[in-house]
C-alpha cells in the first residue's frame, strides 16, 4: 500500500506528491522519535531504580540518547522537505 502511495506521489505533477512526501517523511520521523524517546525514558527509570548510585551517569547517557533520537526525526523532516523542493 505504501508503495502505491509513493508511486502516485512521484507521478503526480501537482503539489499533491510533494505534500505526501512531507507528510510521510515528517510523520514517520515523528512516530519513530516518539517510540524511541519513550523507550529511552522507560529504561532510564528502570535502571535508576535498580542502581540509584549511578543516577548521574545514567542521566548523562539518557540525554545523549534523547538527542540522537530527535536527530532521526529531523532527518525524516528534511527528507520530506527535500521531496517537496525537488518535485
């Protein structure tokens, strides 16, 4: 189904294809980032409850993981914007 949508978007000469590119790129990037951030924070809570003395080190690693996960969202958004600009 996704390949059908993408092939329709590529063959469309109007702005519909570009809009679909932004929607798909940004939407999938946001879903992936949301799931990733949820997993990161859930695991941080688990690990701090198991070893409270490691809280500072775990928190610093948490923020690194958060930043890398957010970067994935921005890559998806940029890919969608590139499909809009390069239609």
